[in-house]
C-alpha cells in the first residue's frame, strides 16, 4: 500500500530507532500476530508474547539511561505500540500500560523511587495504572480509596476496578485520597504498591467482549501497609500527576486504536481483492471503492496527527491536552468505524470467528471508553474554545 508506505517514510527516524522499529515489526508480524486468534479464544494471558517483548528489551525504550534504559523518542514508542497492537490488541495494551504506569515515576518520582522500580522495569517487570473505582470513572475526584499515614508507612484501604494488567503486574501506581485533606481534588495522592504486599488482593479477571487475553481485574486493599518512600510526589499532588499522566497515555491509546484500525483495513483490502460476486472482484464495485476511499483517507489523516502530537511531546511541549484529546477521540472512533466496515465488507464471513475482523471489531470498542470516554474528550475539546 504505497500511500501508507510513504507515510511511514515521513517519520524519518534515526538509524538506531529505525532499526528498533523494524525489529518490532518483525516480532509483531512473525510471532505475536500468529498467536492472536488463539489467545482471543482462550482468554489466557499471553506470557510468551510478553517474554518475546522483554527479549527485545522494549521496556528500556522509555526508561532513562541512568536506570539501565535507552530513553528513545516518544514517536518511536507510539509507532511500536501501533505495530504490536496491529498484531494483537491484547498484547499491545499489556505493554503500553507499562509506560502509562511508570511515566509519572520517571517524570517526578524521587531518586529513591526511581532506583527501586525503574531498573526492574528494564528487566521486564509489568506495571499497572490504577484509577477507576465503582463510583469514580471519568470523574476521578469521586474515588474513595484512602491513604492514611502511620509513621513510616501509609495504610491503604479501598479498591479499584477494570485495572489492565491487574493480578499480573509487579508494580501498581495507585491513586487514592489522603486522610485529613477534605478537598476532593486536593486530597488525591499517588502511591506505588508492589504485588505481594500484605493486605493487597485481586478479584477474578473480567470476562470481556474484546482484549480477551489482557488481564482486567479488580484490586482490593485492606489495611495494606506501604512504605512512605513509595509515595509519588507529595500528598495532595495526585490530581496534577494524574492529568499529566493522561496527557501522555491518551496518544498511546490512540496509537493502540490505530493499530487495530490498520489491521482491519488491511484485512478488508485483502479480502475484497480476492472475493468475487457476479463474476467480479468486490473491490471493482464503485460503492465499495467509495468505502475504501473514506477509510484510507481518514486513516492517513489520523496517523499524521498521531505523528504530529508525538513530535510536540518530543519537542518539549508542556500543554497539549486538547491535541491529545482530539487524537484519542478521533483514533478510537475511527478504529470502531473501520473495524465495523471491515466486517461489512466481509459479508457473512465477517461475523464468523474464523476471520480476524470479527475479533478486531470487538477489540476496537473499548478504545472509545478507556482513558476517558469520547464524550468527555469532546467536552474537553469544545470547552477549550470558550473565551475567558
């Protein structure tokens, strides 16, 4: 597909990053993609995919050199998320969640906290970002998890739901409210909790529509004592940390959605080029070509915005929340539309689990929901034009 090949060439990655991205593409195509359907059917966690990712050292991509990492560009990270997600959406979100959870530690964690967790991430640990609760979804200020200081410890009580990598991760970046601060926004605080800490348990993994091989589980904290040194920033600084984290994770979710969209588009193009009706290939019908034109144009434009936002971040931009919301909203809506159209182009076969587009349609849906529903993102974007 010449159009998309030219778009890839426009990234102009340097030698090291270009070689790494080629390695990611090879891994995704040759090892991760062939396993995707079986993992979707079984719902088993794809440990062999995680091991292959760790063998390539991909966690090092976003960890600073001082802690054993390579600290490559945000652009090559997003490109890698897209390639892995194109091969297997479950594996893509498992790996991307490592970045979502650990980037705040990298950005504002104490030196002691970084030394404690970042080298282990380079070695292949898994991480989880823990925000959502039964009473706190898009509105994080409604969370009820409590952090109570007790000498050199912090005692945690409460719970989280819908946590990606829940039960599988080694480290959990947990947001809760600091006891003694009454302001629902000013009380939010962030804390890193290790798996195996007494008083920290997990619920049964959720049985989901899509992303069936990624673990999504609830967390429970009952008088869970965590060293105070695991505090990220200061008590009450959590909302600032959370919003900064989401600004970086939302483009990552967009890259994930665009991986699904690209996979669905390529499956559809391949199918309609060989499937015949009325002695003609389906792709030769004008109505079908109109569908392809819309899919390809929107996909190319959205991928261009992905690279634009990546370069904003790599260039040191501090305020890009509207651009990130535009990207997450449009990419996830597009993934759902392209996946739905891909099923339509397959006809009855698109509804059968033997064809990848059925899985891709199920995988696409949640991208419109997590990291803020698209209704919330439309509000963020629209509100930005209100003159003060």
